[in-house]
């Protein structure tokens, strides 16, 4: 879990107000995860239909980007815990076990499988934990800004996030946004790469077509060389013969002197 505050004291020996706020937020966050664990226990007894409903609900495309949300796992879990949870859920939502709702079951099963594939290795697990930690940090920062604004306005420094349930919801929303932003950037990067590959392929195809045309033109040029030479010779002969006739057979009229 990210360390979002400082435990330092001021020169007078008093505790930094931010430290109190951080401690309060950390307590709230611990409460949040305790509630999450309770939710896990509740979800562990959900029926196949309820799990399928949860994993295919409106907006599931983005909700299911968070593998912890899909598997309903505490971010502090390890790969073995993810594997155990995956087996439980995959059996519940497997299409073969839900013959009357195979299409939705297939989507739910794919979501569970993708979530497990993300968390089954240390690198993927670490990356997802970092996203959760970043969400916590952002909620903490937003909470501090709200308190400062209330203090500036002379109002009681009470914010919605003081309520553990609302704090939990704020972290949940921020986490969903981070996963959604990362997915959007991934799609944009993929689209850009695809565009570049397409443009490169078109340029290569154009260059190849030009190369073929040049080769065809050169081939036709070489093949017609004899014909061009013979044509030029015949034309030269005709021109030479025409010149001789003009010199020997045609005489211009003599100019007669004018009579007065």
C-alpha cells in the first residue's frame, strides 16, 4: 500500500495536521479492505447466474479491466490466491455448466480467465497493485485539497471521504478511471501502430508495383529494339532515295530577263 503521508513533527513538537489526516485516511482504507474481504466471503456463495450477471452487467467492458474487481480479491494477495479464486469462479461461470445461458457465460468466463492471466505472474500482479496504490494516492490528494479549500473558506474541514463507505467508493471510482485510461491509451497506441503498419505496407506495395512496371517496360523496350532499328533503317533508305530523285529528275525553271 502506498505511503501517502508523513509522520514528521513540527519544531514545536506538535504532530503535523497532515499526519493526522493521513492516519485517519489509512484507518479508513484499512476499513475499506476489511469490507472488501467481507464482500469476498459473500460473493463466494453467489450462484452461477449471479456471477454471470455481475461480470456481464452494463459497463462490464470497463469494470472488468480491474482483475481484482473481476476476481473480487484483495490487492495484497499473491499468485496462489488468484489461482484458487480463479478455479472457484471459472467453475461457476463455465459455459458447459450454464447450457441455458452459454453466450453470457462465455463472456463471464473470458473475463475471469483474462483477470487470472493478468495476476498469475509477479510482473502483472505488481503492475496492477501499482495502479491501486496510485488510486489511493490520488484520493488522498483530492481529500487534502478539499480540506484546504474548506479551511480557506472558514468552514468545518469535513469531507465525504471521512465516511469509510464513501472513501471506499472514491477509491473504487478512481481505480476504475485509471484502468480505463490505461486501456484507452493502449487502444490509441495499437490503432497508431496499426495505421503505421498499414501505411508501410501500402508504401511497400506501391514500390513493388512500380518496380514491376519498370521491369515490364524495360523488357518490352529490349524486345522491340530490333523492330525500332529496322524501322529507322527503312525510313533512312526512303529518305535517301527521295533526295536522289529530287536532285536528278527535278529542275527548277530558269529565270528569264525582263524585256523592255
